[in-house]
């Protein structure tokens, strides 16, 4: 019925956002089920739990509130089933009755701590109370109706030994059976600009307890986006943020969850704007935060340009084209493309931020992505990130709607002249098609951020290029590593 309805919309209105999103949802669901089946096969092959030198206690904090018995038991069962055994589960119960206590008592497991609250203090303070019960060196946040993969704590424990003080994983949403997910969120490695645009980290966050205490825990006034606010503050202070590229957390969708409908918690978006705005204030960055619209908890930061906004435009990646240039910024646009002044200023505002080496937009053809960011698959291949994605879909997990970290850009790019000169300009020993990608990779090697703003769009023809051996030899190490911002699993979910 859903498909037929969408087809009627197309007939009348062309490729509408409704069709694109509905079609993508059906494909996501099919691929998610296939992924989980493959993961179960992989997990069965590595059942042995490694022996760790230190027996670190891991605490899991869960605020309870009128949790249905079936949800509560499924959550507790998933913790009890963990292959890593040195854990404690801290439950702070603000429910209207004592039903949860009887359920918890039936487990007869001393690792499960339970505290009945005298009233409902709100999600932030309820969670703080649950965390105050924790005695582990590391603490994790689990929702009262969600589920952990049996290997979750073992995998997190491995990252702790590698020095991580903040850890997160990929996640899947489900309605009743975690083995039949609706969609899987394959996340990038830590990406500070992505995190401002969207709380992509979310679940399952685990961090050093001392770090949580240092930032002051959850704060009132951010209800609906309290996790986003906390994660922003934790990652600002963390020494090493680790991403586990595996689905270890299952987020339940039901009628009262944000996963089902953002309107279930109407303060979510306004609280998210506040959380991101406060980060800009803490970091002394001048800018304004606005919701992207459409009912999504996705945000656009409009930064104030630092210094002058002068820009020299060129259409060829040749150094002589910039001889005598005194402008603060250099804009590289494919020949024949036009970029409105407002979009140019958007890219300049991003390029003007401290630590940013380049900012770019995307090229579109007949409503689909054909250029912008490039992706490395770890097998000596370069691809256009989100190639062929319909603009009307908003992108996988809203990735076509907010500013994000990437490794390299190949069209519509603004570069601060100071960074360009520091890097010695374009490498003219390479093919011209590869010079932008090359200079971006050299920026990344120097620690600069390279940013994509997919809301800046220019019309252009799709183009193909064949990688030159000189480029391949120069960046062999990068080509042999999978992209930290666009994983191979992510690529499988774009259309």
C-alpha cells in the first residue's frame, strides 16, 4: 500500500521528498535485516572472551520511568547476557509504582543495583542519580527500553585498553525484535562538526567516570536533548574518542519514542539548538544555531566570518592562476558553474574558522549528488561520497542536510590563502582532476579540518576520472585505509 501511494505521488508531482524517503526506508529495512544476519554469523565465530590484564568494573546507568515489564526484562536480560562479566547495572526508578522493584528482585543478581526515587526529578536528574550509584571506572548510558548486543562490553573493554576515555558504537532501531531492525545507523569516527549538526553519537556512550564528574554531569534545561548536551561537553574534554564500527546497541521504536516521531518530545529540537549554541559560547566561536526544519533534530550553524571576505575565483587548479593574489580566500569552481553570493559566503564562513583548511559544497545533476566529498574504501579506490543520492531524500541519516567533516573535496571548494601558501599550493605533477583531493589530504595530514556543506549546491555534469599512478604512489597509505567519515557499510546504504 505504501509503495502504491508513493507511485501516485510521483505520477502527479515528480520525484517528491515523500517518495524518496519512503523508498529509502524500505531499502534500509531490507539491508538492515541482511546485515544483522551476517553479524550473527560473525559473532558465532568469535565467542571466546579475551583475558584482560586489569579487571576493570564497567557501570551501566539506567533511569526507569513506568517501564513496561517486557521492555524492562529485555533490557536487563541483555546486560546479564554480556560476555564481559565485571559489570554493575545501576537503576534509578522514578516510576509511579513499585512494579520494577519486584522484577529486579527476581533476577537475584548482586550486580544489579536498584534505587526507588521519592519523585520524578526529570530525565536529567534521574540519570544523574543512576550515575551517582556507579562505582566503576567507566560508566555507560542505557535507555530503559533498549537492548545491548552480548559482546558490547567486551568490545568496549578492548578500547579502554587502547586508551579511549569516550567510546561509542553503531546502532540499530527496532520495534519488537532486535534481529529485525528498521534501520541501522553506521556512524563516522569522531567528527566534531557532524556532532554540532546532529547528535550522531547518541547510543551506546561509555566514558571515564572522572570525565563525567569533571564536566558536571547532565544539566537541567536540555530535556529531550540532554544526551546531546552531555556528549558535546564530554568530547570537548576527552583525550581519545573511540568509535566501534559494529552494531552493539538496539534502540527500541514505539509510540512515545523520539525514534518513532520527534514530536513525541517537542522540546527536543529547541533543546538541541541550545546545546549546540552553548558549545559555540564555550569555544568562543561566533555564530548562530538554527534547526534545519522538517521536524528533524538537525542543526545549521551560521558562523560569523573572521576577517575579510575577499575571494579569488579560479576554475583550474593551477598555481599561476593565483600569482599576485591578495585575497583572503581562494575559491575553486568547475568551469561553467555559478555559485550565488550567499553560498560563497557560507563556505567562506566555514573556511574562516580556526583549524579549517577547506570548505566545499556538492555538485548535483538532475536532483542527485555527482560530486562533493570523496570516500576511500580501503582497497585503493576513490569514490564520490553519497554518489547518486537523491537530494529530496535528505540523505542517509540526514547527511545531506548539515555541515560535516570529510577527508577530501573535489569540487566547489574554498581554501584560506594562508593555508594554501603554507602547503606550497597545488601539486602540478599530478593530473588536474586529482590536485584538489591531494591538497585536502595534505591539509588533513597537518591536522586541518576539511568540511562539506551539502546545502551549498551547484549544477554540474557528472565526471569520471582514472586514478594516476603518481597520485596512487603519493597517497598509498591513505588509499589502503577505510574512510573514517564514510565507512563501507555507510556506502552500502546510499542509493
